[in-house]
């Protein structure tokens, strides 16, 4: 069985550890995270059926290529996709 590269798991985990220590207001001001609100119609991937097309998707930059996509509900960020090759974006 082929194993995943350790960076696939550790990179997003380290990123999420940093993110959990800041407020949403602070996160939006940090250039390196590239906090970006997106309409679902402006991305390649189709939302899972149980999610509404009315959601505002949020892309967070983990590394040069790696993005975490999700949506915010109050103070909680719900992860929908781990985009390790930056392919979800149009």
C-alpha cells in the first residue's frame, strides 16, 4: 500500500493550529493566508448535494498550492475540501 507524503497531513494540521489562535477579523487581514470569499458558481468543484448553492465558500491558503475550502457559520469554519494541488479554483 502506498503511503501519503507526510506533508499532506502535517501542512494543513500546522496551518489549522495557527488559524485557531486568531479571530476572523485578524485572519482576514493576514496576507499570507489569502482569505478569499467565493460564490460556488465561480469554482470548478460541485458542492456536495447536502450543501446549499447560497453558501459563500471561503478559500484559505495553506501553502503555495494547498488550499482549504469551506464555509463559515457564525464562528465555525466548516471544511468541505482539501485542495492540495490548487485545482478547485477556476
